[in-house]
C-alpha cells in the first residue's frame, strides 16, 4: 500500500507546501499487484483515512486503512512473503490449522493504525530538515493476514531544498519491526531520493525508495514512484501517484489517489 509514514512525509515535502497551523482530514484509495517471487499474484486494495494537525514546528498525523487482500496467504502488506501463521488468510478459521496447500485466499478488514510526530527544524537557510518518530499500532487481524499483530517503531530524517522551482529531497529511516512466533522479522533501514517541479498549478515529481528485506524469506523493497499534486478548491489538495516495483520485495505495480482538506 502506498504507503508508509515516511512516504507521506516525503510527498508532503515534495509538494513544497509546509501546511499552515490547523487540522486537515484526508481519504485515499490505493491498489497494488505483485507476485513477490511466488506463483500467485497478490492484489491489495486499501482505503486509508488520515488526520493531520500542524502547530508551529510540529506535525501530528494518524492514519487507519480498510484493506482487502487477494492472493498468497504468506504476503503481508508492506512486508512481502513473511507470514507463516497456520491460521493466516485462508489457512484456517481460528481453530485447527488447515493444510499448507492453500495458494490463493482473500480477507478484508481494518488495517494497522499508524501514528507519527514530525519536527521541522529551523535551519536559518533554504534547507528543510524534518525528523519523524512513528509507531504502528497492531489493530489489523493477524489471523486474517492483514498484519503482523505486533507494534513497530521507527525514526526518519528527511531533507529538502528548492532550487529555482526544482525541489530536491531525500531521506533515511530505521524501523524496529515487531515479530512473533509466526512472523519472524528483522529491523530494517531505508532510504529515498527524488525531485519535483512546478507544473501548471501543481507539482510533478518522481522518487526512488529502497528498504531492507524484513526477513530471510523476503527481498529488499526497491521501487520508483511518480506523483502529481494539485490544489482542489480553496483548502483542498489532490494527489495522484503510480508505482513500478524493481524487486521481488515490492509489488509489480501500483497506483493511488488521495484527497485532503484543511479546516
């Protein structure tokens, strides 16, 4: 799903729009498809609802999605083929485990709640520096294969600077992934780099995103994202994006749209 708290922070920077103080609410739709190095294509559809509050140098954000997943029961959103829960999506119904012959299954429900706090440093110059702390609260049902059932904690550092209408940005992150008996995970580092340009009344850009594999059974995430952000009404913003995966740890492709409005 598109995507992580880190991506949202970078996309926000890439639109060159440091929000005014106050509350904004948003909703989106995201679709991705990939085989994650298996014989089964997994499709993930997400409808995230977000709330953001800006006060001074601080930005507080919460996001909660509704998910539907069709495909390999071993694939978890954002992590790839890491799920070994015998009662996971399609393998059982909370009772005795079903045989491990299930190759295609479906499930839907609420995903994980993601919370973040970002501090924008005053550098005294044109360079923007954001430090973000984030946590994933395990609200998704692990027996449906919608999440790991464990909390995650992370930090991200993002830099950006405008050069006469061309915004360059990049960042690094580190996430401590909560693991369990059926979903053994490693801590992961990540990095991204990109640029955006003012086109018409909006911002057109591209970003490369990489993250370490979450386990021995998965691969590094590596993908390219193109996006376009435009004003929508007096206080609204519409964002469109498309994703091309470059590794088995990423979906083969994806696309999405989001709308937010300040109050």
